[in-house]
């Protein structure tokens, strides 16, 4: 399982990025739910915890997050 502190930080950072990218407020919760694992990977330097299962669409989600941050 993901460290709870990392998950909370990742969700918060993802929400901030969404607001900075002018994502409509009603879309932010779903976006955060979808993309927070990518932010968590960035926080942890790309290291996936041994008991964590990465999302099957990891590359697609990472690309979506990169587009969001532009």
C-alpha cells in the first residue's frame, strides 16, 4: 500500500496543478483520483513500493499529467 502521507501530498499537489491549469472545479476531483498515483511516483523518485501495484495505464496517465502541467 502507498504510504498515506505520500498519497495525501500527491493528491494535494495534483489538485493545485489542476487549478493552475484552469481545470473546471467540478472536474478536479475526478482528475485527482485518476492522476494522483503519477504525482506520488514523482514524489518518490519513480520508486514503486514493493507491495504496490502500478496502474495498468501508467504511461497514458503519465502523459496526461505532463500535458496538464504545461
